């Protein structure tokens, strides 16, 4: 029964592909592998000499983002590199460096991992980061290439689109003494809004904008209408218009006054005061 539920979940996510978009961002901060060891305590490359590894690790990372699934969340389940299990998104980096990497010293954006998704974000997620030592000996790793695990960390949590980052750190106090820190967040792609990044909004004119939370069209002050292209005239404007200039009142033919409330015909019917002439004028 549980397996059937997750089959329907995957189908539902695929149906949502054309209607939503967002990204799960990971900003790497620091990796410490003081001794250059794999997770099993052996040297990444070459033998050790006087308990010191001769060659540094060739470190790269794999990121797997998926839905929470009891069948996959068993902590006793062996590690896998099956990308099909990464139901949300996945990525694998080239070699990033050796044993110790201060990602914050890298060029701007070089430490940013972006995992795009094209479905209604559901809040709950599992993020697994595997840090490997490359064993291909020919330059760069590739999906499924020879590798040895250095460190693995998994986060099971809930998060919704927000500009704030969530901090995470893994410290292995065993013989290997590995440390790894990073932060993460979810944000909607351009023109997508809401808690699930499922609300599409594109301003219809220069007088409108999108509400950053709901994705609703909001007209700027002084404008109204479906496309926010109708100017709002001066308050009380009765027989006039304002064209494309808010807070004006341009009178229609036959009307005058500050609010176009006085008919010209009435002004013409008001008798003019009599003027007395002196000296027979």
C-alpha cells in the first residue's frame, strides 16, 4: 500500500512539470579532512608513511534531493548512487579540491549548488550529500565512476521558499575527524510565487507588480483595472476623465469646476450684474 502511494506521488509531481518552478540552493562553506582518509579510515590515495597519507584526496560531491519515503529512509539501508531515487533533483560536481577546502574563499558563486525542480514544492524533503574520493585516475569523475566514500550526511526536514538560509554541520569525532558545513534554502524561480512555487505571475504593465508572497497582481498607487492600466481620477471627479495621469480631472464637454461638477449651461444662465453708467455713458 505504501509503495502504491509513492508511485502516485511521483506521477503527481510529473503532472505538475509545466505549472511550477523553483530551486533548492546549497551554499558550501567548509570541508575538513585533516588526515586525508576515507570513511573506513584508509588513505584516499597511496599508502601512508608514519601514519600520514602521502597523497591528498581528490574530493568531489554528489547531491540527492528527494521526497521523504520510509522505504528509503532506513538508516541501516546501504548507500547507493542510484539517481532514480533522487525524485526531486540531483547533481554531481567535478573534483573540488583536496583534503581541506574553504569554499568561502572560492570565486563568487563557485560554492553554490543549485538543484532545480519543476513541481509543486511540498515542504518535506530529504537531502543527502555524499563526499567522495575520485578513483578514475583520468581527470574527472562521472556518474557511476569509480569512487570511495569520504563522508555522507543526510537531512530530513521541512522548508518553504524563503530568503533566509538554514545552517547545517556534520562533525565526525571518530578516527577520521571529518567536518563539513553548509547552508541551504528554497526559492521560487522568476515569475513563480507562493509556498509551493505554484503561482505564476508576470506584471501586465509598468503600473503593476507581483505580491512576493502570494503572486497576486498588485496595481501601483493611482492605477486600477485588470492590467493596472486605468488611471484613478481625482476623488469626486464627476463628469471628467484623467487619461493616463492619476489624480487629475479633465472635464468632459459642457462641464467645468475642480471636480467637473458644474455645467457650463448653468454658468451661462446666471444673469450678469447691471452696471450703472455715469455722465450719460
